[in-house]
C-alpha cells in the first residue's frame, strides 16, 4: 500500500513560495508595477512554458532571472503561483470573468490541468455568464485554439442561434478558424445564401482595399478575395442555393470560384439531376424542436379579458367597449398569434387590404413581409399571389390593380465643375484608350471610365507623405503632373494598390502599367514587369512620391514637390519602353493630381 500526504507537501511548498531568501527568479506583472519572487526549478518542472522562458533569459549581477509579463494582473498571477507551488486554487468570492481570464493565462503558461478544470467549471456552472458574454468568449477561445470543449459548447449554441455571431457588429473580426468551424457544421440553421453573403462580407473586410461593389474589381482583386477565402469556400453548399440567389448573389463573385465548380453550378440550374464533376455537399439539416403542449395560464388573477377590453376602450376614448377579440394588444411577432388574433387584424384592416398592389411587390418581399400575415388575406388572393411568383404571365381570379405611378421630379441643370485643373476630357479619353490597349482613341462621349479626383497638390499640399497617406489602399490610379514653366503634362497609370506600410522598398509586378507625355501623345508601357511600380518604405516617404520604375517619379529633398526640381523622368535601366521626356531628366512641377479610375456601370 502507499500513503499520500499531499496536504502537508502543499503547505510546505507554499511556505517555500513565501520565503524571500532563496529565490532566483522575479516575475514582473501589471506593467512592472507588481513583482513576485519564485524558484526556477519549481517553475521549470511545473510548466514547460517557464522552462523555455528561463532558458532564454540571462541572470543579472545578483544571479536573478527577471521575467516580464506586463499584461497580467497581480491577482491572477498570485493564483497561478499558488497553484504551481501548492496545487491550490481558491475561487471563492471571485467573479466569473476572473475565472475566464485565469483559464486563458493558465493556457498561456501551458498549465493544462488547471486550464482544463477551469474550462469545465465555466461550462458546467457558469453557462449563463458564457451566454451573456458570448461574442467575447467565442472570439477569444478560437484565437487560442486550445479550448475544444468550449468551442463545442459555443458552436452548439451558434448553430441554433446564428444571429449571435453573424449579426454581431464584431462579426468581421471573427478569427478564420472560428468561422470555418461554423460553416462546416451540417446543422447550422441558416439559409445557404445567407451563409454565402456573410462569408463574402467577412472576406472583403479582411482587406480594406477591396471595393464593396465587385463590378469595380480587377482580376487581381478577385484573386485577393479568393486567397482570403480559400479555406472557407469548400464548405459552402452551392447546389442548395436557389436559382435566383445564384444569379443575384453568387454570380457577381464567380471569379473567386474554380472554373469547373462554376460550370457545374450553371449546369445544376437547368439540369439538377445531371451528374457533376464537383463534390456536392449535403443540404444542412433543419432542427425541428418539438415544444411541449402550452398550458394557457390566465393573464391575471384579478381581472378578466372582458375587464381588459373595457379598460382598453377607455384608453382609446371609445364610447363602445371593445370585444375581447378586438383587443388592440396584438403581439408584435405574428408567429405567436392565434387564429383569433389574425381574424382581429383582418377585421381592423378590411377597408385597407383591397387597395394594396400585391402583384407589384417583389418575390422576396412577398416571402419575407406578406407571407407571415397570409391568414388575413382571402384564400383565393393568397393562391393567386403564389401563382404570380412562379408564373407572372398566367391569368388570376383576383383583381390586379395597376402599378402606382412614379413621379419624376426634374432637377435644375447642374453646373459642372471641371474634373481637373491639369488634364481635359480629351486627355481622359486618350488615357482611357491606353488603359484598354485600344489602337483608336475613345471619343469623349464614349469614355468607359470615370476619373475620380482623390488628391490635388494645390488643394491637399505637396508633401510626399501626403501622397502616401491619401493614396494608400487605392488601386487603378492615374498620376498627372504639370511641369513648371512649360506646357508639358506627364503621368503614369498604376493598376496595383499603393501601400504605405512597407518597412523596406517593395517593387510591384504588373504588365499593365504605363507612363506618358500628353504634350506629344507619347506612351511608354512597362518593359521590366517586376520593377513596374515602387512602394517606398516608411523612412523614404518624406521624400519619395509615386515612382514608376525609373521612367517617371516625384521626389523632393525639401519634402515639398513644388519647392525643388528633383522629380525625375529619365528611364534609367530601361524599365519602361522609352523616355517620355526628351529634355533634362529632372524637372519642377506647378501642380499634380491623382485620379482613381472607375469603370462606369
């Protein structure tokens, strides 16, 4: 037999912890405002985290190793140390948030025994707190990725009540692992097209340079979104999305799908029974919760429904008393209504309902807005509305009122401000034809692009840093400059995104950039495509502006493009096809403008 004396052992180790004479480790917490002493051997053998940490720290002149954990509270670390030394954790009179934070720190210090126990306590005894602080818990545990029981606990709730996560204002900050764990669930209680919409919303939010309208996207933008969502897209049940939602919601983003998958989706729209090459995931299961029979409790132990009807008539200053079936206390949610409640509303609205143009309401609004109240409509009318949804040209028995006329208010003529102080509409047409690689120049009435001014030197200033601050995140931009003392207009087109976050200079690769001189209609396309555009590092942004290879760029040693003549146009190294300025390489400028080029719809 073996005898165990853990209580005394624990007590002795706690005494060792409190002994301030023989320690060789100091742990600083709360931004170094609090500190604890400890013993390296105890820490190393109780926690692999501290073993690794202590091996990487050199002792000071007193042979003390100092560990700094500025974000940990002294109260939590005191509990951690007492657990490490004595195996004791006192949770009396502590708030649930403290237990949750303690679990996270225990996990960080690789104290699996403590972390697992606290996780179990939260699930078994503190479920109401977890639900009240649901999004905090959900986002945190998926960042750490070590709390499988809590993940399952939360996901079991989310699949039933997905709005807790998907309708949260913080949805787009959800970790990818959390999102994937949800959308791969067969029992997620959402329409598949809604899941698609949220996935697209989440993906776009991960890269703020992506426009919200996919009609404005370049091929590179779709590739960016496809890369972001590469782990999510395989879990969408495309073949269980309705035809109209495929057309309205999925088709605008078809470029992020594999070509074979999109072909199979199109085939499925017209021939759903035909086999496909793509994997067809099963439809998500719908949970049917059977509620116990509802026992109707009297709403009051003092007054009856007749009394309530009488009081309601007094509230509304009616001379006649309401009947109990005409009581205006209808619940706001029609899902809770009895047959009598619908009859009450139908009676109230009997003079209004014939004047609604039901056959001019969109299909989706019929489904979302009218269907919940179908019991207040005549049976024949509801049948005709349903028929009209799928066969709008088929005659109906119900009277179809004409659509309401739309009044068109004629606005006074708008005074048009010139879109640029440097280039004309003819110039914009010429640049647009170069973007599209046309041999003939567009006419000014047929330009497929809108030039949206995002920066003007005379308006926003000539500091190089201003360019990087304003143009950061913008793609498909035109830079034009007016050379001081001449009629020369120089510029360049960048189809890629300007980025001001680089620690080192970053050359960008594209085959579509070009530089130009509008004075003589000189066009020079990029030749060395991996040195097409330079995104300058942060340290250089006080001097360097936009740089197109060495063929055209803005530079100032005075941090003001307008005060010196160091802007450059020499085409050193032949990164572009040819020079666009035949005179001196360096030049001063009067003004410069940057336009975002947007394809017209």
